[in-house]
C-alpha cells in the first residue's frame, strides 16, 4: 500500500512539474538546456574548455573584517578537481590544498605552524565545488540536473535563473545574463551567523578574454544581512601551465616562509 501511495504521488507530481517547466519555457522562449548551451558558447565553447587541463589565477583579495588591506593570492587548478590556494599575509604564506580526495591547510599568520587536515564540512565543500570549467560545461557528464526557475533582475539586468541539482544531491542556483549569456551570480554555501543561517551569493563581473576563454576578473561574495562583502580581483590568468600533482599534496611548514616561497616556477 505504501508503495502504491508513493507511486500515485509521483504520478501526480510529474504532470504538474512538466506543466510548470513548459509554462516557464513559453515565458522565456528558451529551455534550461538551451541556456546552458548558450552559456558555454559565450564563455569560449565546449571544445575550448575541454582542452583546459590546468589554470593559474593570481590577484588580490580583501583581507576581511574591518581591514581594507588587499592580500596577494595565487589559485592553482588541475583536473580532476585538484586545487591549491596560496595567500600572502604579514610576510607569511598561507597554503590550502585539495588533491581530489583529501585536503590540508597551513595558516602561519594565526600562529598555527602545523599542517591541519580539512574538517568534514571543508571536505564536503571542496568535493562539491565546481570543476575549473564551471558548473554548466559538460553538466550532464558531471551528473548535474538543471531546471529553469524563471527570470529575475540581477544588478539591473534580466537574467535566467537556473536550479542546479548536483550529483551529490546538493542544490545551487545560477543566474545567467539574458543578453550576454555569461554567469552573473551563483548561490554559495550558507553561513551560520548569530545562531541562524544566512544566504550567500557570489557575483561575477568584468569578463575578459584569455586564450579564447571568457573569465571573470572580479568576483564578490555577499552574505545576507551583512553590509561588508568580500571581493577578489584577478590580475593574471595562465591557461594550461605545467602543474605537477605534488603541488596539490599535503603542504610543508617550510612553505610558510617569506612571500613567494610557496610559489611554483
């Protein structure tokens, strides 16, 4: 009986869901799949992104809090799902690595001279983060389902709002500019402040062409209820630099020395 009731419930939901999707498509003129296809084309094309095996992105980020200081950073990305982040602060290098399965962090400016493993929540966040080509490139192969959730204005411009359900079951919302078809905003992991959850949004701006790829040179993280945001400004992007797997392994304490000590040639 329980199985029959469940089956009846599914049958009742499917037509309504299909009707909503059809109605949304009629209102926008495009399906979620068509929007994703146009987004990938606007960002350089599927073949161009599939040819990218590594990326190095460097620039400056806000220090956070009340400080107006800008911290130099270098972000290294390698398929499949390897990341390394270096931040220079107070004459020391903070290093965070993820080899696709395990992650570590070294934070000498907090007087922590030992290498700490990622917490379970940090591992989950790293595992669910988008690959270096973004959430819509090869989204079917990545196991992501996308739905069109309507249209909204983002910073005064019309956008298509896409609902992304990742392979893990986690959900994200992505807003795509209706004119340029570039990403403008994506929902991030919620943060708990003052004992209650706050929504997080990451805005992408100032797209520039690097080796035929469209890459945002400004990203700003905004937390609901907070006046201060966190901005990252990109200064340089290298496509397919040679990056050894060892770069994404557990860092060493020696990497926390003078600025540049953790840099790769």
